[in-house]
């Protein structure tokens, strides 16, 4: 979200790569000095924490800019949606959905420890038309919603999609991810300096699998909170509709997208099954 976030994110990855490769090269030529490797791991973790934290802070700032450029621009009386006379029914419906989203987010802010949550519509020149994403830094949050979710044929699942993103903000998953990725950065440097190559690769593979599993659990936990708020029927309908949309994509492209998504999100069939296990007290 914005050049600053991309730059800080890549800078953090570059720092980790340089430190891990540097430590591995030194220890390849000389017996590893445990103290030196540990110091390098601590330094790497501190740099990662700092840069990744800056990335989150800049994401919130970029979110405020995106809100003014997209969400507020569509709702302003003198904005492009309202100029030129009456608006068409679909656009009028979309504006109504945006108003409802704003009301729900304000209720959420009052019930949480957040001070503000910005909103942005994505699609066209900014973001993806079917995007749904959120981030948080401190007491500020941001939610991206693709205009796809604001259309009449998606009005039945919009509450579930929104509640899922609000659950991420409530749980402060961004901070938890910052902590886990910082720990992973330190462990990568330790593995590079203290273990033989084969063992280091094995440990890194395990760390990657654990990280993916944690990401999956985070998503499923937010699915459960959203289902508890909106009801089991809405949750199942949301994922079934998403599955039906996905099946319209050409097979090769669909499989490639699904494979890439597995790095951070569980497969859709698992999410449908999980939605069916939502608490029986759901609406």
C-alpha cells in the first residue's frame, strides 16, 4: 500500500538476506563463533522490527490518503458520483452500502481500543476490484474493500467480509505478525551461522511451514469471529459464492493463483468446512 510500504518491506528482506548470507559465508571459512552469530541475529531482528514497524505506520498514512482519494471522493456531494444529474441505481446502491459500512465501522471503533479506522474503495487504478484487506499500527487501522463487494449481487456477503477484516483489527494480527516475522528473521541468521547447510535448510523449511500454518490459523480465527457475528448461513454463502466465482477463471490461472494464496490463506474448501462449524449460537 504505497511506495513507502513496498520500500521498507523490501529493505527489511534485503537486510535479512545480506546478514544471513554474510554470516553463512564467514562461518563457512572459520569455525562459528556463537557469540558473534547471536549478535548478528539480534541486530538483524532489531533492524527487521524497525523497518517492518515503519512499513505498518506508513500503511496507515497511505490508508488515509487512499480514503480521501476513493471513499470520500465517491461520497462528497460535489464528487464524480454526484455530478451530472441523477445517479444510476447500481451506483446509488453502492453509496448506500458505503454508508452502512461507515456506520458499522464507527460502532466497531467505539467498542474497541482503536481511535480511527480509514476506509478505501479499491479497483480500477488503485488496488484490486475484489480486494478485502486490513492493517493496523498502534491505535489506527485501515480497511480496503474492492468495489466488487459493494455491488447489489454481493450485498448479502458484504457484512461477513467486513467483519472478517474488523476481526483482524480487533485481534491486532498485524502486531502479532510483526513479532513472529522478527523472531523468524533472528532464527534464520542463527541457522545460517550455526548449522550445516542441510540442517539449516531443513530448519528453514520447518520455520516456513510453521509460519504458513500460523497464517492459516489467523485467517480461520477471523472467519470464526465473522461467522459468529453474521451467522453460519451467511458465512457459508460467502465462501460458496467465492468458490463459484473462482471456477469462472481459466484452470491454469486458477491453480496458480490458488497455489500462491496458500502462502498466507487456507484453501477455500477448508474455509467452507470451517464456516459450517461456526458456533450454533450464530444468527
